């Protein structure tokens, strides 16, 4: 491996270590969840965290945002939330000097680097779909005009899997935008003991931002340069193709016939 590539990988490893150390000041355990969040972060993907209430899903995302020098916004999804409440809207503004009126775009909370979409299944599909363009194209279109989002851009959403009253399942098109569907499980007994001790203390943890936006974008380019063996690519491709039920090669279809 060339020295430049080796140094790049070392930078990525060091960034991973610094962020996990900062998260460890607030989050106890959940190492697998944190690892998947950071994989998505450096691979420029979005994550859906699924777990029962009280497992620190929201706290984990907020702590991750605090450990980075990025703009963070939280959107609490509710049944009465409208698409314009997420993307923004155009309002008429009058110039008092000339008396002329013109439309002015007011940015919504989606204009940030890290978006916490809290309880995303609590809002109707029309509002959920307001995030589709932002997640895929990193832009929103309002009034026929495109507005680019700041880079990097990540949507980290939470969802409660057991409470179904007043919820709206995410459509397949929306689920497809998430790189990972992360299941957040209960901590073990020792971790839960540490959580109780930590949450009843009066000294709050102080986080130091580890990475800037430019550093994250630079590290994401390193991830894209990691070579993949052809047999690994072929294995992933074949595994994906076997999930297509309309193809004769699908194991489920073959078993049923």
C-alpha cells in the first residue's frame, strides 16, 4: 500500500477512535450501534434507529452531532406536521422603500448537516415524503426552485417498533433511502448499572468536537478509495439477485414450485 493511502487509512482510524471516545463519555455500551452509525457517517449514508423508548436513541444521535463541528437540527414528527414545516416555505416580503413585493424562501429545519428525525413514523406519508428528495439528492425543491443543502448531510431517524397506535409505516421508497436499519437493544446488567450511576450524577459530560465538515468529506473520499475484491462484489451481487422473487433463481420461488 502506498504511503499516502496508508496515512489516509490511519487518519480514518484516528477519527473513528476520537469520536467513539467522545460518545463514550455519555453513551454506555451500544458499541455495535455506534459502529454502524459511524460506518454510515463515513460512507455518506442515512440511518434508521429502531428500538423501544428509553434506550437513548435520541441521546445517541444528539451526542454524535455534539461530537462533530456540524449544524444540528431536531425535527419532532407529529401527525399534524406538514411538508413545509420540514423543507421551508416561500413568504411574500414587501420592500418598504419601493413598495414592491417578492417571494422570499424561509429555510426549514432540514437545512442542517445532521438531522434528527425523531419518531419519523408519527407523521403521515405525505410529510414523510418531504425528506425523500433531501435524502437522495441533498436538495429540496420549493416553488419550482432548487435549494441545495449544506454538505455533509445526514438524516438519522428514530422509530418505536412496538407502539402502532397513531403511527404510519414508512413507505418502501423512504426505507430505501436509509443505508442501515439499526436495532437498538437493551443494555446488559453491568451497562445498565453504569447508566443509573451516570444519569444520577450532577456532573454533566463535556464533549469536544472532533471533526469539521471538511474533514468528514475528506474521510468519506478515503472510504470510496478502499479497493474491493471481485469475489466479494460478486457475492454481494448474487445475494441481492436471489431476493428478487420474480426471478427463477430465487430460492423461495424454486422451493414453492
